[in-house]
C-alpha cells in the first residue's frame, strides 16, 4: 500500500495542476498542443500523441485519485485541440473566429457624431454575442462545423450555458461527428446543471430523449423548457403532441 506518491508521480501531479490551471485561463488550441499556428497535420498529431501518453486518464496512478477530474478535463482539452487543428476546414474556421475575437477589443469605439468610414466609426462588434449570432447563421445553413467553432469562441469569451448548449447541438447534429454525440449530450447536461433555466438545453435534451424512446424524460425536459421560457415554440409543440397521444393512445389489436 502506498501512502504517498513516488517522486515521478509528484511531478505528474504538478504537471496536471499546471495544465488544468492553463486551460482555465487560456483557451487556445495551439497553446494547448504547444504547436505554432502553421503547424503541419503531422506535427499536430505528434504533439497530441506525446501529450496523450502523459495525460490520458487511464495513466493516472492509483495514488492520485483526487486528480481524476482534472486530468480528464486536461485530456479533453488536448483531444479537442487535436480534433480541430488536425482538420483543415475546422482549423481555418477556428483561426478566423480566433482572429476576429482578438481583433475586437482593439477596435476604436465610435464617438458622438462619428461619420461612417472615419477612424472613430469602427466598433468592436466581434464579442461573444456577435460570435453566437454568427454561429446561429451558420447553423441555419447546416454548416455545423462553422457553427460549432463560433459557439466555442463565444463560450470561451463568455461561458454562458446558452453558448455551451448551442455548441453541443451543433456537434450532436453534425453527421460527421457521431462519435462526439455522448460528449455533446454531456455538455447539454452541464448547461442545465449550471443554469436550470437554460431552455435551449432542456429542449435539446427533450428531443434526444424522444428519439431514444424515453417519453417520460422527454416530457420533463420539454416542460422545463416551457417553464423557463413560456414562449418556446418548439417545446410547446412537443408538449401538445404528447398531450394528444395521451388523450388518444394508439389502439392495439384492431385491423381494418
């Protein structure tokens, strides 16, 4: 029985703590992997594999059980960085959103009487809410990759549960990211845990429950969505359909 970590395990504990602190304060995929902006896909993969060997949750020694949540968060950040930067389209969208977010604070704010086109007419309009709205536009076009990237940047700037729920839905609805569906569902659950009145997350979880055939759970989420936002059109429609089915259950054993 080991009462305390070995020296190398103590070093690992320090690395986990430092990495965890880094991802709380600096959400940047290039920084996370330790690669330059122009890193090749091979460099990105090599950096990921090197970090995964150190920070995969399965490699956590039994003497450090208290660090399990932190090493899991660290590994998720490393894996997410790899998934974005190893995909040329996702990397391009990420860099564009990143550049817009970084440039926004530097833009001068229009003063009284400023003319369009004058130096004082520019304004910092690429904030979290702007990124979120841009994500909504991409989502409606079914460009789930671009939508997810914009929602992600919005959430990095302002960690609203709404932005997390939106990002989760973009990932969940992306046919190319079926492997990420469980993680997307967890993000939705995180959103409602952080904000029990997040109607968007409740509605999305209700749809998922309906698709999975769990109508009791679906109804609970839809009712929570309407409780949070009585004007939520889709959730109200879902509840009306549920009520109709209760009043007119399908008859079994009848043949026409």
